[in-house]
């Protein structure tokens, strides 16, 4: 018996196949896991950049920003992040009154988010910048759900972003709760333009023959 055991331990036939059986599942798990973790990092990084882009666009506005414009920016966020559903966007303008307290000027949420009120300020006050009395700041918040393509130990996630930027072209932007007059929602026909260059019937067009 002892000689059989020694002979078995010294026998190296089929060692490569045996090693392959052991190492192949480990290599596959490492490959799939690397893909999932890289994809999660890529998705989060994209959501951060998309949030910064939206905040930058809002900070440069010189005309009224309507609630319909916020919906359009939410659609833009979904497009940039390549996410069909589940994303949320909230745009809030916060100011510091002459008593030194932070107050909500306007708050426009999309998706499943709720409006931000003065009562919610204490929960985020430590994340707000120190502003001069009367100054305004634009807060852009986004949420993006992420579900891993494979189960490698990474559970479902929700990426949240909290971005602050001051208005660039004035003391504040004007957030209008109404709908932008030229907003076309889901019925836009990009081939029709914005309606400002349509023929007005002033006689410049060629007459049709009879």
C-alpha cells in the first residue's frame, strides 16, 4: 500500500489537465469580475461627468429656466449615461439671506425625487459652501441605478451625485415653474426647426402654375 501511494504521488501524468480543471473557473471569475467592476466604475464616472455638464449648462443661463427645461436636462442625463429608466434629477437654487441662513429659492425634481424645502437644508448644510449674504448657488442632484450584468459579489447599486455651482452670468438664474413656450415634449420633429424661420407668405416664393 505504501508503495502504491508513493507511486501515485510521483506520477505526473495528466497534471496539466488537472491544473486546468482547478484554475479555469478561477480565471473565468477573475475575467467576469474585472468586467463587472470596470463597468460599474465607468457608469459612475459617466454619471459624475453628466451631472457636472448639466450644472455647467444651468450656471450659464441668462434667460428663464422652466420646469420643462429641467425635464429636457433629465432626458439628456439619461442619454449621456445610456440609461433607459430609473434615473432622477433635481435642480435647486439655494440662497443665503441677510440673517445668514440658507433658504431654498426654487426646487424642480424629476422622476421619483421630491422637492427640496427649507426644512431639508440642515441635512445638507455642511455640504454647502460659505456664501456671502444674498448670494445664490445652484445644486444639481442625480441618481442612477446600476445592476451588475453578472453576479460576482457586487450587489445592485445606486450612484448619487451632489454638485454645486454658482451662477456665472448674474447673481442668480431665474427658475420658472411653468412650461417653456417653445417646448415640444415628445412630439418634436427635428426637421421642422423651431418655427422661427418658416415662410410668412410675403410673396417671395415662386407662384405655382395652373
